[in-house]
C-alpha cells in the first residue's frame, strides 16, 4: 500500500498497487479464518510490481506478450468452428497487442492490463 501512496508513481501504478494490496489483505483474512486459498491466489497476492522496468525487463515482457498473442492466434485457428470460443482468443490477442503498444511507446500501462494480455484462454 505504501507504493500506492508514493507521489512518484503515476495513477495507473497507484491503482495497481491499491488493488494488489486489497487482494493481499483478502488472502490474509481467508488464511486467518482457516479457509482454503488456492496457490495461484497466494502467488498473485505476493507479487509486488516494480515501480519501473529496465530496458531489458521491458523487452522480456514484450516478448512474453508477443508469445501469448501467438498462442491466442493458434487458439483462434483451432476454434474457428466455435465462434464464441474463437472470439475469446481474438479478444485476448487485442489485449496483448494493446499492452505491447503501450510498453513500446512508453505509455502508462497497468500490471492488470499486462496480466490480462498475458492470459491465454484454456479450453479442452
């Protein structure tokens, strides 16, 4: 939460930090009540985005987003027989491309947007 209050971070980053702090608090509450918490929720709660990226980190992140976009393309082609599922892959590719564009042009991009761009729909 202290990162969210830092005047040096922009509004997108501040919002990201606030959302992540809330998710962490929810996981802590659930664990304190003895409730089951999935490992992916714990991992997400423990992740604190960096305040800035080095050029190498940015390039790596862009490559990960491009890879996710390629998987979205492959999923779209594999599911063209089901337009609803194919559309999910198409939307995900747009999210990946938007995050790539924002990173490449040094625009503010939230980690939530990056996470969404990295997601690839899973279907049987």
